[in-house]
C-alpha cells in the first residue's frame, strides 16, 4: 500500500513537473523577443568591454582620467562626436545636390531618358511611362513610409533599449555574472567560469578581426571611388566601411548607394563600381575572411558561413551581427563539455 502511494505520488509529481515545464517554455516563447534583445546586448557588452578597459587604463602620470563609468562616457562621447563630425562635413554637400537635382529634374529628365535608351533593349521605353513609373514610385514610397512608421518606431525603441542594456551590462556585468555563477557548486562553477572566459577572449579577437575588415573595405573603397571620380567618395568610403559590420546586407546596401551615386554622372562609373565590388567580395570571402576570422576566432570558414545564415534567419540584422560571437561561444562550450568528455 505504501509503495502504491509512493508510485501515485511520483506519477503525480511527474505530471505537475511536465505542466510547469510546458508553461515555462510557453512563457519563454512569448517573451522570446525580449530574451533575444538581452542576449544580443550582453554579447555586445562582452565585445565592447575591451575598448572600455583599454580606455580606463590610460594614465597621465599617476592620474587615471578615464576610470570606471567615465571610460564609458568618453567612449559614448567619442562615438557621438564622430557621427556629428561626419554629418557636419558630409551631409551638407549631399543635401545641396539632392535639392539641386530635385529642382533640375524636369529639365534633366529628357537627357536621362536618352542615356537610358542607349542601353540595349531599353529603346522601347516610353517617356510618359517612365515619368509615371517615377511618380508611382515616389507616391508609393511616401505611402510606405507613412504606413510603416509604427514598425520603424518600434525598431528604434528596440535599438535604444538594446543600447541602454549594453551600457548596464558593461557597468554591472561582473555582478550579474557572479550572481549567475553562484547557482552552481564550486567545481562546476570554476569550470564554467574558465570556459566562458576563454570564449570571451576569443570574442575580443573577433572584434579586432571585424574592425580590420571594416578598415580594409573602407580604405580600399575610398581609394577606388576617388580613382573613378565618384561623387562623395569619402562619405561613401566611410559608410561602406561602417556597414561592413552587418554581414551580407551591409555590403548590399553599400553597393546600392555607390551605384546610385555613380549613376548621376555616367554608366562607366557604375560599371567600375560593380566590377570593384565583385572583385572585392571574391577576395574578401575567399581570402580575407577565412584568414582573418579563422586566425582570430579559430573557426572553420564553413562554421562562420553557417553561423551567419542562422543568425540572420533567427534575429535579422542583429542576429547576423552577433552570429560569429555566438558561434565562438557554442564552439567553446561544446569543446569543453562534449568533445573532451567524449575523448575521455
């Protein structure tokens, strides 16, 4: 009788545990967006912490002017100042040219149409049809901006929330990290701490590799734009280098911007920009990324590519940006808790 009661109690406990676990997974699924935001912010804090630490180590004699939260403030002011300087020097010429182009568009449109008709199979285009297409495109774009305002506002709120979370993780990340490890006993805690610190060191190397790729693309693209005579060469070079932090999509946006600007003057410049991007992408994907990233994060090129695909599919742009650090973290955890255990 006692055994039967214990069996019923065990079954009842298993059923209760199952429903509690199912409810917990359901709640996690409902708040998955918030969890992804927290995870992405934590990863950004991990990869940005070395910059904050390097800033805080700056000494003037015995005085540390950038200690603690001051280092983060200096970093934020430096980033804000760089963007402000970029906007002050780069945007006015672009805005003036756009205003001039908008005023001269009715007079320049016939010449543009003649250049378009010089393209093979484009001579069948009718000027009225092209003008109506442009008008429909402008009206459709304006309508899209109005309809999608709520979506863009929500995305902006998420970006700001992620920015604030990243700051909190940089400031109080050590306390949260120790609190997380306190749930484990001494031996597992020490092992997990050692594993996560190894992953963090490799993530820092990834940041250096990514900055190297951004610097290379920004410098080379600026030189090519200047050689081709493309307008706003310095602006486009800076934007191209910065957007390279977003895998695949960043290069695509840079290509579209450069082609649109080059198309203002001549189709030869457009062809030159297209040839440059095709050659550079081949060199970057086949030579630069495998060597720089593999030497930094010690991951095969296939794992990097698969990680980028999964990250972009699960988290969009933010997922693609943290795909390689996540792959590093997963690789270190698997190496510690599965590979070594299987070898032993």
